[in-house]
């Protein structure tokens, strides 16, 4: 059996890459398993823990063990009060891994949202990869030139830690950066002695959060538009400006969330005449009935939240897309991305399969 540990930065699409590889390897006749030893476990305002990656992979791969066994450790932001530094959590992880990896040819192991999570008690992604005898694939969200710096830093650190790293996938690459990723990032990484395994363009269908995921994070009240909570949100615009200034931004941004006070009826109505996925009203200010009537006509969800605008923006910045077992389009795209943009043949060869 061979282990492939997938780690990287937040919103990089680690789960989507793991999903695509799992489906591809399964299609090639291998028995594929999945394991996420540490989940960050940050609760939303609604009290739910987002993610469900183990549930997704259990469904897609028809795995038999309970979902909790695929992700045995939940580490919230105050985990030090929960875990005894001297407790042998590593042994618990290894025991869960032994159970879920039975009869598998390939185990795909996914790291937490940040690779350094639980480093204080020796359960960071690098240590786990070494302890589970896994080779590593680094998946990075591509935003600017610093992504190349991050790729080189990751690879050098992993090499210094004597972890066998197979390469890097530049994921969720914006269209304007695709040529640079291919023509600059790839050769620069190779010159540094490391391999680029894939360059995956950004696909809103699996990278952009949904209105429902925003609402779950905020715990707000849905006033209208409950039937369209699956709309994608590709941008966030804050309505804290004059009407004249706002119109430029509202027209420029498509599939956006507009965050504003409930007393800004003029701005809300203007937003509804552009490509708006959701209105998020802050401060608990109930909107004018005209806003709700127009939003209902347009089918645009309106969410009322009691947090202030700054807090809402902070919370929305933590929201990322999670592919669900029922998301057939997202699952199909994950496989397409691996087929078209990743050197999966190299991975099979490097894993000696």
C-alpha cells in the first residue's frame, strides 16, 4: 500500500484534488482509501462545523467505515485546553488509519486547512506525513507572484525535514495568471530542483462559495430567496459608499454578495438591478418592504444578520467552498481537472504502482 499526503494553504482546493485523484486512481483499477487525520473544526455562527470532506469521500469511494473514523481528530482554535500534551494522540490517529486503510492500494491523506495546525503537540501535517510514511503533494492556491515563493519554501522545508515530496500543484489559478504559472512558475520551480505536477485553472463551480455557505457561516435569517441558496458568490462588495460611487462597483462585479446596512434601501435596490447573488444586511436593521419585494421578484436571497459590517466581512473571508456528495457537477469537474491539468501518470509511477 502507498500513501499520498496532500497538504497546502487554505482554499487551495486540496479536497478537490484529492477527490479527482481518488476517482482517477479508482477508474484505473486501484482500491483507493481516504484519511484526514486532523480537521481544524472551526464552528460557524450557526454552531455547525463546516467541511464534511470525510463524508464526501466516503460517499464517492463507497467506503464502509464511519465518517468519524476517517477524520479522528478535531482541533478548534483553542485546542490546547482539550488535548493533553502527554496524551498519545498520534497512536489514536495511527489506529484509526490502520482501520480505514485495510485492503487499500492507495491511501489519500488530506492535511488540515493549515499545515502547521497542532504543531505544538507534534501533529502538524509534515510530522504526520513522516509518521504515516507518506509521500507529499503540495497544493497551493495561486494568487500572485508570492505563490511561487511559497511553493519553493514548502518544498525546501519538506526536503529539510526528510519528507519525500513528489511535487506541487498550482490550483485555483486565475485566468490572467495561467500563462505566468506555465511560463514562469514551472521553470523557476524546476530550476530550484522541484517538480510542478499540475496547473489547474480556477473554476467558480468548485472554487466559489455558495450563498448557503455564507448563510451558514453568519447564522443569519433568510428573509426571501430560500430557493436560491445554491447560487455561487464570486465577489463581495461592501455598500459603505455614496450611490454614485457604488454604481461603478456594482456593475463591474458579477455573482456578488453585497454587504450593507438594512437602512440603505437605495443601494440595495440598485444592487438588485445588477448581477447580485445575495444581499447581506448587517446590524439587525430590517429592510424597506420595497427591497424585499424586488429581491423576491429577482429571486435574490436576502440575509439579515446582527453582526456589524466589519465583523461580517471578516467572517465571510473565512468561508470556502466545500463539494458535497450531491454536487454531481463539482465531482465531475474535480475529475476533469485531474485528467486535463495534472500529471497523474507521474504520481502513479512515483508511488511505484
